[in-house]
């Protein structure tokens, strides 16, 4: 099992329409892989999404990758 999401953590959200990644803040935790997010989309503005599952598909969230050194 990976890192458990907690309120205030920054994650990447795959935008539903484009699949581009936008930063998001976890504002509520439903389970280890479902959360409510405050999404900051530079083109469309801010939005809330509820019950978002973890994954790499559009409409899902994932942890930011750690850059290689």
C-alpha cells in the first residue's frame, strides 16, 4: 500500500476533458483511494470534485512523481 491521502496534501488531477494535469488540494478523504479535491485549473479556474478515485485516467488523481536526481 502507498501513501494514504490526508487533508491539505497536494496531488495531481487529470482533467476530465483534456487529460492535462492540474494541481489539486485534498479537502476531504472518503477512503484510501477516494477524496474530495479543490482543483486549480489555469484555463477554467478553480473547482471542487467529490469522490475522485486514485488513478492515471481522466477524472482521477495521483501523487506527484518524484524527479530523478
